[in-house]
C-alpha cells in the first residue's frame, strides 16, 4: 500500500443505510464490489486514474447502487457498510 492508499484506509468508517441514503438521493453514492479494496478505489478516484476507474465501471465492480440494492437496503435500513468519502463521492462496500 502506498501513502495515499494508507491515508484512505485510515479514513474508512462504518455506516448504516439510513445515513447513506441522502448521498444516494443526491447521486453521489457508489457501491464498490467486495472484490476490490475500498482504500485502493478511493485512492484511484482521488488520483483521477480514469483508465482504472473506467475499467471498474465497465466490469460493474464499481457503480451506482441498483434499484434492487436500494430496495433491499430500504427494507433493512440498519444494513451496515464500510464507507469512504472521496469528495464529492461517497464509496460504500456492503458488509456480509
């Protein structure tokens, strides 16, 4: 891990859906696959590494939450996530 990635790893918090929903409503929320390291995704976005971010978007490892995900989280507003803010975006990974 490099210094920027270490910094992002330290900024990862735990959040519940009810706290994250307003970010979804303003279209700032991105779901990150558990196949990716949340700190690395944050570092790549902060560094404006378009090639890697576009690859993740195309392969659906990173993207806006689907209607199905939102409906499931609305049913269980206490759903727990790892969360990282990379302004203006909020990145989340759902806990198992």
